[in-house]
């Protein structure tokens, strides 16, 4: 009995002498395709560091879709990665629309300090953008305000650019038009294909994000972010199916850029 009291006393003394760990800030990640997994992986790795100030509190992604052989209904690559990392399934959300009231109510309950998007593929309404304390930050694979929109890498290669890059920007209601926190430019050679370039840009964007997270959380990123010049903006619209056609009366560089851009994979000759 005496021994038991002694042990309990010392245990409680030891516990009281250890300072409690600071509460980590909840972060929500939004993404869907395989290139988004690069960003989520970087966030999981950074959150596991001893000095990390945040945790991945949830993942938002597109609903399961039918793909691969047999047209099986499969979760998005981001959802599958989150499950493989051990994130509970009730913290992986796939609303049809990001403005669904039930989803927004759940998101509010999580009290996110920050949301990160990387090729999520869904429009974020104002009601969503008002929820995270420090806003929503997007990784966009272009040097904003150039190539705003759904297909920035494909359109850049189609145009034969020699330089592109990746931008980290706050999300606003206007498409890809928010203030830019940081960006990195890269030189483009004439043999790289869209999937390779897209993957590389999201990898570089992940590094930018991890570097800038402290300034985003302490609020200084908002004051240093540079507003975009809308007069210099260009639009990168989604690739239409009829753009896959090749016509050999086009100039050689036009045909070359289409072939290099793997979005034009299904090619019909005329």
C-alpha cells in the first residue's frame, strides 16, 4: 500500500513537471488527382516533424469515380493515399459540391486554421472561403497571372513557352486571381511532356508551401502577398476534345507542341 502511494505520487509529480505540448493548428487539404498526392505527402511529412505547429485534420477530394479496367468505382488518388496513411475515413470528405450545407457544417466543426488546395477540381464558394482562419491557399502550376484556369501546363506547352513556373496564392472567388505569396520559375525544354512538367511543378510547389507555412500561420504572408495585375492575365481553358485533331497544313511548331502535350493523346489524322 505504501509502495503504491509512493509510485502514484512520483508519477503525478513527473507528469506535472512536464510542460504540455502546444496544440497543433488544424489544416484541411483539398486535392484529387495523383499530382495532388505529392502535396499531401509533403504536408503529412512536415506535420510529423517534432517542431511542427500543424496537423492534417481532414482531406477533401472528388467523389469516387469509375476508371481503370472493369470501370470499377474507385476513390480518388488523394483519398486512397490518405487512407493508406491512416487518416480515419470519417475525416476524408468527397462532397458533390464544396457548397453543400452538410459538408460546410462539418468543416466548421473541424475549425480549420488553413485550407490548402492543389488540383481539387471543384469551385469553392464564399461560404467555404470564410471558414478557415488564415484563408485558403492554392498551388497553381503557372506564373500567375499567366495561364489562370483548368489547363495551365497544357496551354503553356501548346504555346511553346520557354519559361513557366508554379505559384502559391490566396484563393478568392475570381478564378486563380488571389494575391501571390511566392512563386518559382523554371525553364522549359522542347521535349518535356505535360504529365512530367505538371508533376515537377507540383513537387516544386510543395516545397514552396512548406517553406511559407509559418508566415501563413502567423499572418505575415497576407501582408507580403502581391496582388495580381489582371491586365496581364491569360486564360488556360480546359482542353476540348476537338482540339486533338492534327492538320498537316499547320506550321511545324504547332504540330510539335500538340504532340508534346499528352492531353492530345488521342490523335486522328486528316
